[in-house]
């Protein structure tokens, strides 16, 4: 299985060729116990290392995430840029964050000197 996953990942990882991005590999698995997580993650990390030797692993705030999602006998692979900043591409979380930031930035600088009608 690992060989097939790595073969499918190769064209997707080309996007990272020669870059200095930080990256993380996120593993998701449902209804499958036959594929070894460590083996796949190590293989993807090695492939990224060959294509982008100056790329570094950052599990906190990576520039890109390689998402490996195994569902039964299907494996989905994605290279997702700005995964953390975009709240894992969750529209609800991103819009709530934007609304919160807008509300905070519209506050008066000094709440004590706020206009009486505010």
C-alpha cells in the first residue's frame, strides 16, 4: 500500500519542489487498520525532503499540510497551503474568527473616553 500512496503523492508534492516552506503531515484514518501510519508518514516526509531539502517540519503553524486521509480501501492525498491560517478550511470557524476580529478592531482605543451615545 505504501508504494501506491507514494506513487500518487509524487505529482502533488511537486508543488513544494525547491521551496523553503514549513510543512506538517496530517494523518486521518477511518475503517482501516491495514495501513501503517508511521510507514506512510515517513515515506511522505522523505519525499518532501528530496523535493524541497530546505523545507522544515513545523507542527504548530506550517505553511503547508500534506493531508493523508485513508477511508476503508481509499486513500486521499492533498497538499494544502495555509491550512492552519484558514482554520483547516472550515468556513464556519474562519468566518467566526473574522467576525470576532472585526468586533475587536472596532472597539474604541480607550473605552473610558468612549462617546456617551456608544
